[in-house]
C-alpha cells in the first residue's frame, strides 16, 4: 500500500515532569486529506510499519475541518498500570477499524495529538505519523 504520511507528533526524549499527570505534549496538524476508501495507520515510521509508544498516555482527535461535529478520538494507555515494568509498545494501529474514524473518509481533517504523564518521573515517546493509504 502506498502512503501519504503526516508527521503528527515529534519524538520526545527525557522530558522531566514537574507535576504527576500533566500534559507534556500537544500538537495539531491541519489539512490532512483523507480519501474515500483510505486506510489510516498510526505508526512511528512514515511507511506505516513502526511501533508506537508514549510514556504514558496518548489522545488523538481527528476533526473534519468543514464540520467540527464530525470527529473521531483514539486513546491509549501505554503505562502497564504504572507497575514499573516499562512502557508497552504497540504495533501500528489501523484507525479505520473504528467506525468513527471511517466517518472521516472523504474529508479534510485536522489532527490533534496530546500526550499525558500518568506515573510521574521522566517521559518520552516515539515519533508518530498518520499514514493515509489508498
């Protein structure tokens, strides 16, 4: 599958948290074109194949730029319950397995990424790409 990729979040490395639970990263990318039959893959690589991780939680919101009532949200907790065993990496995620992301097909969207600490200490994340395949 050929992808158009959008770098929606930059790698974070060794960010010290001042207050446990704080939001440590927010970014919004605009004018993402989603085709009528597109597959949306969340990945750490522009080819749609890299594992994703955030220390500790990720929230992604895609919104139709012409109709803000059409949106989709993906949330994931990578913390393993703050049990000290480390961050759980995930394989690339096909967001179009979720019906609300299917509703973004054929739209021009904005994509907001938020990363939150949950366990305290120092946080990090992989790069995150939204890979749009047709």
